C-alpha cells in the first residue's frame, strides 16, 4: 500500500487541483495528452462508470435563501490500480470515458514517485489550455463592459 493511502489528507489541495482540471477536461482532451504520456497502468473498476442526477442548488436575494435550480447529470467512476491505490472521479455530463480516465489518473497521481511526470505530461497542459479559454472569455466579456458616466463621477 502506498503512502497516500496511509495519509488520505496529505496533499489534498494538490489533489483537488488536478481533479478540478480533469473534471473540466473532455475525454478527447485527456486522450490527446495521454498520447504523449507514459502508458496508463492496468486498473480494475470498483464502481461505474455510472451516470446519475444531482440537484443543483442556487441562492437568491440579499439573504441568500437557497432554492433548487434543477438537476444536473453527473458521471462517477472508481478504480483500483494493481498496487492497491484507489482513484475516484466525478464529472458533469454523461461521458463515461472521461470519468474513467480521470479516476485512473487520480490514482496514478497519488504516487509521489510518478506524480511529477504525470503532472507535466497531462495536468499542466490541460490546465494551461483551460486558463487560456477562461482568459479569452474574460476578454470578450470585458469588451462589452459599460461604464456609466453618472456612476463614475459619484465615486
């Protein structure tokens, strides 16, 4: 059993980071990065991939009163590597391949000996692409910003 299994909270913020990147990536994007990475280790499915619905909650008004916005499809998967490391993934939508790839990568990234290589090959390029898309969307939104003269002079 590896060290991550003995200390589940060790490096949890790093794990949250790579899981967020994998959740936002499509299966095609992950597969494109895996083409240039080492081969994924063999794994066994523990759960799924399976798709279900979760209730998305929102908040409204000045007091933040909660309300049910609607249901969102989510796919989850759990896998175990041959060394006993367990990986989990949840992804919005119905892409079973994305959830399984994310779960395998979660398990692989928990091994400190392999983490740096996998971060450089898969996670960092995906994160950079996602940051680029976010910056592009922010620039488009900023171009439509309206500044009212009366509001600007009141301050």
